[in-house]
C-alpha cells in the first residue's frame, strides 16, 4: 500500500493478466467509515456500493440517488473487490459452510 500525507492510502493489485492497477479513487482512512475502503474519501464504503447493486439497484439509479458518485467509481469498486478477493481479503465463512 502507498500512504499519502492525508492518512489515506491507495491499494494496488495485480489482475490475472499481470496488469498493475492503481486504485486512485479508493481511499482508506481509519477516521472515516471505520477504515473501510471508500470511494474518493466520501462516506461511501465499497461494501455499501456493492450491497446496493446486489440488492437490485442499478448503477443509473445509484448515480441519480448519490450525484457525488461517478461511473468510474463503480469500475474501481469492482476492480478493488476483485483485487481484494484475489488477495485473500474476504469475510470468514459461517461455521456451517466450512
């Protein structure tokens, strides 16, 4: 992780093709949203974005609901989620699923 002077960090990761990404729209700040990865320092954690999409909300609906979001935010949220799961950053399984 690369630390900036604003207590935020920008994680980097590799895709399966070896391409290196810089998630310049993803910020991590221990004083904001309990340190969860957020979109551009906004109080919009990536997990919330993905949860709204998983519940059936469309990107267009989310852009209308939260005008501070931009389409590029969603692309980086998807990329970050892929990077995080590929790098073992995932929630623990419930005991009955093991």
